[in-house]
C-alpha cells in the first residue's frame, strides 16, 4: 500500500466506521435513552471501538503481517474504547455546564484513537527491551493528528447538532464528518511526520511503501517478515534487516544466498543508510527514505547486537 492510499483509506474507513456507529445508535435505541450522559457515553464508546478498529486496521495492513495485524487492531480497540468512554462522559458534563464545550470530548476521542495506533509498537519494544523512541514518536504523531481531527470534526459535529433541524440525520452527518476528520488527520500526521520508510521500486508489488517504526525490520519471503517479498524466488526467507541504533538506520544482510546490495555494492556488515539509498535483495529493488537529513558521520560503527543463529546459516550474524 502506498502512503497516498494509506491516507485515503484512513479517511474513508473512518467515515464508514462513524456511519456504522450511527446505525447502531439509531437502531438499538441508544439515541432514545433519556439520560444524556449515558447516551453520549455509549455513542462515544461505539465510535471509539469502530473507529479504532478501522484506522488501526488500515495501519496494520501497511505496517504489519500475519497475526500481528489482529493483535495491533485489538490493542487499538482497547485504547480507543477506554479513551472514548472518558471523552463521552467529559464532553456531556461540559455540555451540561457550557453547551459550546462538548466538542472537547470529541477531541479526547481523537486523541485516544491517535494514541492507539502506536501503542502496540511501544508494548512490543518494551517487552523485547528495545529502544522505544520510534514507537513514542509514532504515538505522539497519532495524538497530534487525532487532536486536530477531533477538534475540526467535533466543532462541525456540534454545529450540525445545534443549527441543523434534520433530526436523526444531523447525527449521522455529524458522526461521519467527525470519523472522517479523525481518520484523515491521523493518516496525514503519520505520513507527513514519519521518520524513515522503505519503498518497493521494482520486484514484487512495486509501489508499496512501509514506515520503519521499530528498531529492527526484516525483509524476506517468510510470512513473519515485516516487508514480505513473497513473489521473488531469489529472495531468502529472511534475507536482510534494517536496524535502527541511536537515530541512525543500517542495512544488514541476514546470511542470504544471493547477498544484499546497497547502491550496487555488496553489504558485508551492518552499513549506515542515507536518504535515497537503493537496496537490492534478490530481484527486488527498495529505496530508503528519511525525513531528517543527517550528515554522514565518518567511521560510524555498526550497532552492537547479540550473536544469534539465522535460518539456514547457523551462527552467522
């Protein structure tokens, strides 16, 4: 999936998730509940669950493989539900005191959805005792996008609820705009503020792009690889790795039969990457991109890592 499609699907799925929320609210009787705090809290909770699942699912399709996608979505749903319930209670309590302030509750919903996108990466980095800086930045980017999306969508939602006499359809329109805004701004923030990424220039499914959001990213034909090149028979199951150490990215061959090449030079050890570098694995060509331009440090050493065995090449790092 390209980054343009990622942004598009975040907005589209966010809007559809919000529409699904309206359907559930309208046809389960939630909208008829007389207690305003309970009604708003249930509506916000449903929106948080569906929106977190939708946006988290799009993020998982871009940045994860296999069962990890489901795990990511479940984490997003949990965070989205908790934050949205709090946002619903807070928003309605504010509305009871000052009606114009209820949009702040929707801002909190956006914050929860945005934070949930990177929470799985943070949990995994902590569990593996790896650096957490990249995961924290992803969470902060999501919070920024969710805040702006919740603010814009929340203000429009409240305006529609207050000034449009469309009965139940003002709720539907307002929720769709709110969900679409949160999804769009979270997607935009993730792409615009991304630190580093890979793009498949040629080979299996060219045009795909992937954000580098953890200390080690694997490339190969195995289902467990972060960037799967399944249609390239010249690629080993685990062919190469992208490593991040002290804000510097490195490429390392994983003991492959055909080797890994950086700008047409065989990679013998973990080698620093610079923006625009071309990585060749098998018949596939990848391009490395980095937002922050760093001058190359002469004599920079490869990251220190523990010795471990690789599939098909025991004892080689």
